[in-house]
C-alpha cells in the first residue's frame, strides 16, 4: 500500500486563484467578470404566495449589500462574509426584482389542493398550479431565472423530506407497483421546455430560524446558483497549459418512475470552464450476476458518439483526451463500444474509471477523520480517495458522521493514477449548487445523478434541455 496526500486544488477566478469559492469570488470576483458574455443584470421572476414573495424580495435586498459572517466562529475560513451581489465587486452583476415579474399563488386554490386526500394527487395538482405560473412568466415577462417559493404548508403535504436513492441501491428489492411522485423533480421536468431555469426555495430558507444556515452562507449558495443559472461562470478549473485539452464525461443510471426499466443518464463537462451538456441514453439491462446496469456495445457507442458531437459543436474541436467516469464497473461490451468511438474520432488518449462508495475506512490520531485529499493505493489500478474529511483550510471536519471515501478503479488509463485522483478532487469543486468546496462526488457523477432524477419525468418523445442549470 502507498499513501499520497493531494493538496487542495485551486480554482480560477476573475483576478486570481484560490482554493475556496467564497473567498475567491470575494477577493478576485467571478471568473467571467470582464467577459462580454457575462450576465450584467439578472431579472428574477418569482412565484409564490404574497407573504413569501415579500420575504424573498426583502432577502434579495439584503443580498445586494455585504453580509457579515457568522460571529465568534472558530472557523473563519468556513464562514466567509458575503461580498454582496452588486455591480462593484464579487458577482459584478445586478439582481432585478419587480412586482411586474411576480406571479402570486391564489391561497384558495392552494388550500383546495392541500385538502385533497391523495398525496400523489396533491403533488400533481401543485405541479400544475406552479407550472401555469412559471409558464405565464416565461411567455410574458421573459426573466432570466424563475424562483418558485414553497410555503410552509407544503412541508408535510407536498414536499418529501427524502427520497430513496434507487440509483445507488440497485440490488435491493423495490416496490414495482407505485409510480414515483416528487414535486421538485416533476416541476423542473414539466417546465423545462419553457427554456428558463427555475430555482425552488422553501419558506424556512427565507427566514433566519434555528437550524438554517447563517445569512452569509445562505447568500453565497443562493446567489451563486442564480448567477450560474443566468449563464454566468463563477469559477473554473485551473488548466495546465502544458497538457492537452480534456473532456470529462460522467455516466450514471436511474430507474423509470414506474421502476420497470433502467435508463442511462449522461452528464458531460466540456472543459475547465465547466460548460456541460446533458444527454439521455436508452434503457439498459441489469446484469443478473453482479446486479448492476451495463450498456450494450452499440449503446455505449451511440451515447459517447452523440456526446462528442455536442462537444465539437460547442468548442469547435474534439478533445485531445477523454476521461470517462462511470458509477458501475466497465464490462467488455462497454469498453468495446467506447473505444470504437475514440478510434473513429482520432482522440489520442483516454481514461476509463469507475467511482463508487467504499466500505473501507481509515483512522488517524486525534479527534478528526483523515484529511480530504488522502489517497491510498489499495492494489494496482484500485485507489481509495477521501473527498470528504478534515479540511486544513477550514480547521475542522464539516460532516456529522464518519466520512466515507470513494473507491476509484482504473479500467483503462493513460494518465498517471495520482493525476487522475487529483482531477477527481478538483471536479468535486465544480458544482455551483453549493459553495462549500468539500463535496463528496465529482460533478460528472453528481450531475449524472441529479439529471437522472429529472429525466425520468420527461416523456420519451420530448427533448430534454442540455444545460445542467435546468436540473440543479
């Protein structure tokens, strides 16, 4: 066994590099702050009951100015003062709210829905009600992002506290008689054809209640998500100018709503900017021996070929190197299909690897778990990587439970294993839905999972949006 420690990767911001998204945006501005394509003004459409719209507008006004970080904290690097969402620093952009951009939910209609006996019917009716409001705003007001505010009454009647992640538990018996109903997933899927991303916010997130994040952290997370959904680029990966261009692809699987079929979802990260596309694959078969889904050779070929065609359209060139992340082990048919595409398109180097949760744990002296970035070579082409763990920059471990490392298996690789692990650690910081950088999974697979949650609600004859912002 061989131990390595990977230093926290730096990200690129407008005027410099930093390991922390919050500190980076605060000190150096967003990456695209001087680009002509950056969103200089972001119009926010808002849907909700009148009281919540007022709360949201008040919160946005607070976010326009700097917000002092959590007081008396022992982790000042974890709780960073918010830069303020304005034209002068940080996001270098302006949030616009106005009564003309609001669509108020009728309380009488809301109460009628909440009094419906069937939970599934309540969810379907609530989705229809919000969708009509979103459709009105998108067709008549043309905002950049639409905010959907969920009232407290939704908490037990509509919103579900948690959904079993069937994609991560493919070998368990599941109920094949019920049809999945989830408000968030269904609304995002139904609204997708309107071509305006939506942000769903619960009422308690608008209030500084016990258990809610401090104001500065809430502002960082919400404003970064809004900025990205408005086509901004908060930060990008640090590119090694001495190495060729890279395309990162993540493949995940999800069950259909009726749980009868297994589908393929693909999230592709174009390059160091994090620009990505979403593709939907065809149904796959779960192997009766290892109980995991696999692609046929032709399916693998078509999926990767379509992804690389979209890549070429976006960046006007094919990548010199392809890195393929998959949530289940590769078999011979998959490798055959993928390599056929690579050979046909003349891509010079490629890496195929599986990223899964590991049952192995490491322990270190002291009160805290192993550091994020701890890497252990278990055997040839099999590595353990802590993407969650103690963080020196934060001076703490931010989780509540013993962290679970990920296991990386290299099926085909041209790059060194350590470089591959460094890239995975970097890709954990490329998700703009959360500005705390110690995420567990690389955005390739994190994105693929979230995409699958939404794709199952989109009819087969409807083309899904290719931008990740519609799924987060």
